[in-house]
């Protein structure tokens, strides 16, 4: 058996988990026992990886013989788990009155069933038999992420620090929020910059509050995520998940909870815009493997381009075959000898999604106004370029859900001219 296998209990009542810990006694330290209240949140945790066995607590007293043979409703949760997380074994818990339902669960794919009345002698045997045999791994997380009507995940990452990735991600999120439901998630383990930009009230929660303690990492629920989403006052349709505002708020952001947060966010938003730090960490890898598009922000200097090239080489080695990749060329300042677009294109060999002109004064004004550039001055050249970038990304990664908002404003006011660059047609999926 693997070291410290993780067992996930799906039950609204925490008393069952306490009972399991008491029954295991000294053996409890050999397992990581976690509880989640509902199946959607459990799936988000499973997609994050690291779950070896699921214990599903069936309703007390439910039996097909007592309901005219109809086991569909009690076993709907099991069928959803088997369909959406087929690599993880599921054992069901029931009382003796519901043993007929438990047998039906085994016929429909459950790995085993346990009677609450006989839990003491059987529990450890089942845990030893199935824990550690899960076929779910980080290499297939991208295939388990739900598609269908779930929102699209667009990741923004800089070729190096300080290139303006957060500014670009924020403004693209604001542009899309004109007619879509958008969540801007600052997935940083340490200090985020968006709280300083928007200056929300000190009572507003951030990703540190969402992650919380070690026990809480396994039990993030949709309602808890929603309580941490800050609605942008001057951008209807945009909600922000802030990065930590201080070291005391910093918590472990690992591949599991990062993928879980994205899976939950994609259920309530048309687009999840992710602001990533420049890193080749395992967390970033899992985020990109679960994303639909990576917008790599690059400055027109050799160091930035070399950094982007190294990132692209590593991403190519990951299991990110569904990921569409493009470059956003950012001109933070008017350079005397900027690197030519043709050389950047040749070095990176990816589509150029957009070219953003310099606008240091307007950026400073937007920071003072705590507003995105595209809202503060939508007619400026830089805003038009950012609005154009939002439109191109939406065309490249169309949303799964139809428009359902009665009031929508266009991505740009009036005709939008293309930046004077060697802009390429978006490349096919890498």
C-alpha cells in the first residue's frame, strides 16, 4: 500500500468521519481522511489529483424493495462519480436496511459496500484493499475536466516577472465581462497585486481564506468560493478572486487545490481568466493542463523572448495537448531598439494574439482610479488593443454557454484598427 493514501468521504454530516477515525484508532494515522459534503465539490477535488478511494454515504434506510425497486435517485451520485472520475474506486456506506441498494450499487460499478452496523471489522480491510489502486493521475487531469457547458479557462503568464501580465489579464477579463460572466483568479501563493489595485474592504476574503488550514484544503465548496469572489463595481459581470494580501493570509496553493478551484469557478463563469506567476512549477503545470488557452506575455527584448522560449519548450513536454498557445507582445515603454516582430515570431513559433502599445501615464491613472484601462478610457489606443485582444481570444476559444445577459456592451466602441505589427492568424492547438 502506498504511503498515506487519501480517502475522501462524501457525506453532509461530519459525524461519520469522526466515527471512521474512532474505528481505525491507531491505524488512522496511516490514511489521510477528508470529508466533502456534495458530489460536485468532490469531483473538483478528485480532478485535482491525489484521491485514492472515495467513500459514498448512502441515505439511511434507502432500499429498492421499499421504493418499488427504484434505485435511480439514491444511486445518482454514484453514477456521476463513475462517469466523471472513472479511475477512482468508490465504496458505499449504508445501514442494514439499505443493503439491497448497496448490492445494486456494486452492480453499477461500486468497488465494495460497507454496512454501518459492521463497520468495525470491515473498514480497515476495504481501505487496505482499494487505497493506492486509483488509476487517476496528474497526466490525465485534462481529460477529466468537464467540458460541455462549463466555462473556458484562459491562463495568462509572463515570460518573466514584471512584464505586465496582471494588467493584461485584468483588462481582458474586463473586456469579456461586457457580455459574459467572468472570474479573474489571481492564483498566487504569496502576495497578489490585485488587492492593492482595487483596494477592496479589509473584510473581503481572498484565496488565502479560501484555502485555510490543511483539513480545509480538501473541502472547498462552491458556496465558499462564491463568498470569496469580489464583484467589480464599475465592471458588471466581473468577479475577482484576489491573491493573498499578506504573509499571514498565504496558504499552500498546490496542484490539487488549484485544479479544484478552477473546476468550481468554471461552473459559474463563462470565462475564468487566470493570472499566473512566471513559473514552471507543478501547480502551473496542472493549471495549464486544465486550461483552454495560454496567453504568454512577452516584452520586445531578447531576455524576455528567451524566457518565453524556455517556457514553451517545457509546456510542450507536458500533457497539454488541448492547450492553445499564443503570445501577447507588450510594449511597456518606447524602446530605442525593440526586437523586431519577425525575430520574435521566428523564435517563439506561436501565434501573436495581440500587440499592446506603451501607455505608462494611462496605466498610472487607471491605478489611481482603481479601474481597468478599458473602463477608464475605452477610446485610447492601449484600450482598443486590449479590447481587440479580448475579442480575438473569444473567437479563438468560444464560450460553451449561449449569451444569457439582457444588457451587453460591445468589446470595443466603433471600428477597431489592428496594431501595426506582423499579427498572425491564431495557430492551431499545439
